C-alpha cells in the first residue's frame, strides 16, 4: 500500500519574482542583440527554460494536500498552504482534506425478520491519507458512497425494525448502538482509501409503503394490549382492596358464590369501555 509521505516545498514567491526578472531580461536582451544570432539563440533557450520552470509553481489551499508524482512515481504530499515551488517536472493532484457529508439514498431492504423497510444514513467523513485516497482506489469519493450504502444494507439485515422481545436490539429502539455499529463498519470498509469516518447515523427509517398500514395496525394492537394489561392489573387490585375492606369492617357477609359474582361485576365495571348502568336490587341479597 502507498502511504502518505509529507513533503516540504519552498515558498513560490521568490522563484516567481526571479522568473519574471529573467523573462524581462531575456526580452530586453533580444531587442538589443538582433545582430548576434548566437546571443539570440542563447536568450531564447533561457526564455524557454524560464517558461518551463513556471510549471513548478502551484497553489495549496487550506485543508488541502497536493499529491506530487515524478513520471508516475509518488514523491510526497505537500500540505503547507500558499504558493509553492517544486521540480517543474512534478505532476500534482489536489486532494481535499475538508470534512464532508454524504447522505445515502433511501434504500429498500429486508430487516432481520424479513419485513421490507426503507432506510437511509448520513456519513460524515474526511481524507486523512492523501496518498491512499489518490492511489489505492480509483475514485475515493464514489468509493465512500458505494461502501457506505453497502454497510448500511448489511446492518439493516442484522436487526429487526422493532424488537418484539424484551432485551433484543432493534433499528428503531437502539438508535445510539446502531449508529456506533454503522460507524465502525463503514470505517472498516473505508480504511484502505485513507478515509476517516467522523460520524454515521440513520437519517430515515420506515416500513415500506406496501406493509406500512399492516404494521401500523400491529403497533396499535400492541398498544391496546399493553393498555388493557395495565387496566386489568389495576382493576384486580381495586377488587381485592374492596373485598378486604368489606371483610375488615364487617359491612356484609359474602359467601364464595356472592364474592365471585361481586368480583365479576366489579371487573366488568372497571374494565369496560362504556359507563356502567347500575341496577338497583329492591329485594333481598339473593333476589
């Protein structure tokens, strides 16, 4: 693998001024040396060499690296910003070191339970090794996009959208843990391209349209069942407290059959969705 080698390049201000002075001197010399062909040839050669040396000047922007090559061989990367001068035969490629965002498309995949879902993610990344980004992959920007979506697809198939069991991880219920795992997997895939993943998180998560209605009814049913469980637990506690108070205060003597009837009536009143319609018994307790 090609690793980055930081290379120092001299400031380009001095060479630029020197090249301008040499070019001006050659032009003036050509004007006054028309009668001497050898001097003219010499001045022309110096002028050509001066113009060739101009290609040794290059600009490095802030948060940018200039990858230098000499006839196809990597010789180093210049990170110092400003006007720089190096061997005129070097060829340079600019690699941005700025932090960048990539938001994936909404991918349609099947989760761990086989349910089709839509998922998308945001990946924040930057180049930390300019040589690897330039030479280890063909197009490092496209490589980041493809590998990020591949990692997201792979992650979505490992977990269900919702956890239907206690303590089981899910895409919707464990967002922080899922984000950390996504970041780790994307980083593992992009390390060979000299890229560091700063952050990765899910930006969109939903059931696919064809099953969204059915899943909504399922969630509603789960919520109703959970609410009913709480109501029944509370009603049983209230019935138990009522029987204990009646027995402790000796308000009325109830046999087993009457206790069962009273428990049934109280549960119907407490758990029913509609208001109870009281019935007044004008006879005895048994009529």
